[in-house]
């Protein structure tokens, strides 16, 4: 990932590390807590695909059908902010989430997720 830029003096924290994903049966998780309890979480490169993550950990052979077309894929990334923070996502030209800019909410570990159906 290239350098993250800000058009303000706010500190920008890139979100390109620390991601995990879980592949679940459709509708098996309705909330992040459900996904936490039911998911078998693996490391995931972001930006990247669920298929690439499964290949990287040896759960899928390169070139084999992924079987993801009828599964739900959840992503999560845990991070902390120094002091109050607002989670603002920045997007690159391809529409990938590339950054978070803290500014004015209570701090706590935050989680980003994608519960949309994965495409194979």
C-alpha cells in the first residue's frame, strides 16, 4: 500500500494490517458477536480476497474451486486509538478501504466487518 495522505492535520492510521476473516454458512451470524462465537478466524491480507487468504493458510489449493459463492465471509480488524477517535474510512481509486482517521469519539477496540456474500 502506498503512503496514506490526509488533507487535514489529523493523524491517519492505515488499515492494511491485522485483519482476519471467517467463512460461515449463510445467515449463521447476524452480528459481530455471532461471528466471533461461530467463526474459525484466519489471517487475511487487506486489500485481498477471501480466496487468497484461504490459499495462504493452506485451506484451499490454488486453482481449486473456492466454494465461497454461497458462503458469508466476515472480516475483522482490532485496533486501538490514542484518545478520542472517529472512525472515518478512506477509499483508494479501486474502492478499497485504505485508512482510518481518528478525531472525536470514545476509544475502545473497534471492529470493521463485511458481512456481504463473498464472490468466487
